[in-house]
């Protein structure tokens, strides 16, 4: 049985994939009722969940993980613990739970529709079987890659936070279309469809991003004019700085 502590977006995404093979707990009574309506089994406390589960997934916010671990500590011996809390190291969890088998995972929002990518890394006491078990769970939500834990902050900044960057740029593109005279609904539709279609091209063509840009940006054309503005305003530096700050924040999250 898989026990999931936390019914946020990611906790619910996992629970919905496993249904009767999963238990889930949360402090929000409304969320617990919603789980019942989706044929997911909620439990009243983290303690009960830990007692009844073989694998425990910590799907809580970093600032809430300490309390959750205090509640389950007496019941985690011989159980696999998976944490998806951003910025929380396996060493921190091992210190709180004792000599436990910990797998750290960084999934991302597209996991909600089975299109996510999750990075996994092992704690000191976890072995290949534990890594495989965790990977099998998250393969139900999309792709899985293995990374060294020291790379997790960078992963968080790129794929964990990355969907928000795309949503933001989509909104900015739509607003720019409005400023150029397009109707608001049409502008939004064009911006969204453009990103979805571009993502499909990436999947179907074995080309680098630079090559794909060149396929759209013909010399002296409209796309080239836009890209020149991006270069002049140093968009590349802005993006790098943003991702580095996100990684730094992941590394410094207080729990």
C-alpha cells in the first residue's frame, strides 16, 4: 500500500493513478471529502497512514515536513520513504527519521496529466530496489530520470518551476497579441495553441533548439526581428539569472 501525506496537486496526481492501492491524508477536510468522491481512500491521520502503508510519500510543503515526520517516526522502520518536498535533503530526513531508506524525487506539474518528468536520487541507506520502486511509481506520471542529489536544486529550478515560466510567457505572448489589436480570446487561443504545437514539433523532430529556431526565423523576416529584440534586451541573461535564483532558493529553503 502506498501512503501519501499531503493532498496538494502532486499528492492527488499520484493518488488518482493508484486509486485503491493508495491511502492519502491531509489537514483539509474538504480535500478529504473530494478524495472519497474520486474513489480514493483518505485516512484521518498521518499516524494511521504510516501504520497501514508499505511506502510513504511525503508530498507536503517544505515548511510542513518536520511536523509530518515527527508524527510518523515511530512507524517507519523497514518502510520506504519518498520525499517530493523541494529543497529538503535526504540527510535532513534521515536525521529526523533515523536510519531510513529515503528516495528524493522532484516531479513537476505536468504529472497531473501524465506528461511529467521526475528526477530521482537515493539517500545513504536506500538501494537499487528502492530506487526502482520509486521510479515505477512516478513512471505512472510521465518520464523518470536518475540524478545525483547535489543536482536536485538545479532540477527544481528547471523542470520543477519550469512550467510556470512557460505559462508566464504564454500570457505575455497573448497580452502582446492584444496590444497588436487582436481580440482577447483569439489572442489567448493563438498563444496557447502555438506553445502546444511547438512542443509537439520538439517531440517529432530530432533537431536541436537552435536548428528549430532557424527553421522559423528566416533571414530578414518577422521572427528574426523579434529575436533581435530578445537579444538586444538580453533575454538569455534574464532567464539564466532567474533559474539560478530559483536553484539558490531551493538550496536555502527553511524547514
